[in-house]
C-alpha cells in the first residue's frame, strides 16, 4: 500500500531557507477557559517561550520568533530530509505537547477541557525575502498589540458588541488617541507586547578550571537567548544571528 502514500516523498525545495509557522488552534476558547489575563498574560507568553526553547533544543533551527499563539521557526538545515509531511506533523505535535506540559505546571488536568493543538505550514523563503517575511510577522504582532489593548481597555466599561462597533473601521492613529485618552501609552508597554519575542543561539565564552594542568581555561559554548527587547527587524539585526548566511 506504499503507492497510496502519494504525499510522503514531497520535499522542500533546494537552495532556500525554510520557515515553519505554527499557530495555536482554538486558543481564544483556551485563554477564556483558563482565565488568562488580557490583553497579555505573562504565564501564557512564558509557555510560548518555553515551547520555542524546546523546539530549539530538539530541531536546532537558526532563529525562532513568537508572538501571541504563533511560532515562526527558521531552518537552514532541515530535519527529516525536508519531507513536508514529516515536518508538519512532527513540529505540530511536538509544539502542542510541549505547550501542554508547560500549562500543567500551573493548571490541573481537569482545567484543560479539550485537546490543545497547533497547525503547521512550511514556507520556502529566498534569502532576499527573509527580512521581509519577519518584518511582516512583526507588523502583525504590532497590529495584534494595538487591537488587543484597544479591545480590552474598552471592555472595562463596555459590552462586547459596543466595543466591536466602536472599533470598526478605526485607523491606527485613532486607536492610539482612544487609548491615550484612557491612560494607555503603547510606547511604554513592554517591548515584547509590541514586537514579539526572539529565541536564538549565541556563542559565549565560559571560564573553567582544568585540574590536569591546574589552571583556568576558557571554552566556547552555544547559549540559547530569549530576547524580549527585539528591535524593529532589519538587516543589521539578522547579521547578529549566528547561522544566517
């Protein structure tokens, strides 16, 4: 029956980098059921970071960018020989399981009423489009920040329908003004709310002691960095990420 597995040999194209983008499925319901803080919950964000770290350790990508319930994973060397079926299925299942394990540190099993899952898509990216892709995702993080703060600030005094009608069609400048009038200055909210969080490796020098020669020695190690103060993505930033050529 192997001949029926018609998608099993489809692989990613050669000669380009690959991004795997994972999105939480049904997370609006999940955040409501678990009563997460709005618009941003530190524990939820930390679970997304912990999941990203686990992905970094397991699959050795170059760079991971996460915001809200989205994770973008940049690969230079692909696992599973680039087989798309394998990449999508294993990345999605690994991400979902990792996220659940983090949730269980705070919540009892009975609090999580339905299975948690992520969908996964594979995106081939030419080098000339790499920065543009991550800028687009960071722009989406900013829109998410703007709209989330607006919605939940208004919900303090208005019902859901009224808030939806009030925000309908408003430009970002008008939303800024609306928030400022209510004491919310988006320039002063945590950077990761506005720009997302980066996870990547950096070479660091470690000092140690060699008992054989009875002297201090230095060695280099790869350290996983969690960057909650990302700049706006540009060429200079990506030049600092090890592994991007």
